[in-house]
């Protein structure tokens, strides 16, 4: 019983730590958040586009600006995919059927996404976007799906071997 409690605490600590990271990043003022994503895009372009730094500054700025939306929405999607994965792992530590585990993990992610958007209403330059909650939910669903499939595949390989069904002609 004690080991089960520690395992649950281990998985829930990852959920809570990831939520804290999302909270900190969404608490950045708009200028700071845009600066961070712009810097990441710049590094990406410098690496994959030789000579990017020698290009006209207005071209560089336009290239970075054109990728801002995609990068920011991808960050929403991927951060909630990770949260969904952590969530399904945490709920898998309880004697629940699969639909209930998935439902609870999705519910936690959707509620957190909604409260995260409300949190952004109080951050300078940020706003709450219903579309972001949808992107976050889609990311959570993908994360839950991927982790569910991966854990089933791993569980299928470890010890539980299926005996082949013999068919007689």
C-alpha cells in the first residue's frame, strides 16, 4: 500500500510541476512572452537558414513575425499534450476503467486551460482566448492518446504474452 501511495505521489508531482511551469510562462507580460518566442524563432532561423544574420533587418523581422503565431500556438498544443500525458499516467494509478481515466485526465486539462486563460486576463498585454482553450484541449487529447497507446504497448510486451489461437481446418 505504501509503494502505491509513493507511485501516485510521483505521477501527481509531475502533473503539478508541469502546471506550475505553464502558470509561470503564461504569467509573462506580452512583451516578455513575445521576446522569448521571437528569440527562439531567431535561433531556429539562424541554424536552418545560413546567412540569415546577414539579411536585411526588415526581412529578418518579417520572417520572425510570420512564424510567431505558429510557434505560440504550437507551444500551447505541445505543453498541454505533455500535461495530458502526465494526467493519464497519474489517473492510471487508480482502479478506474479506461474511459473514466481518460475523462478525468481530459477534464483536468480543460479546466486548467480555462483557468490559465482567465489568469492571462490579469497579465499586462495578455488576453483570454477561447481558441487557445480549444488548442490546449486538442493537445491534451493527443498527449493522452499517445501515452495510452504507449503504455498499452509496453504492458503488452512485459510478461503478458498472448497465446496464439490454434485453428483447426
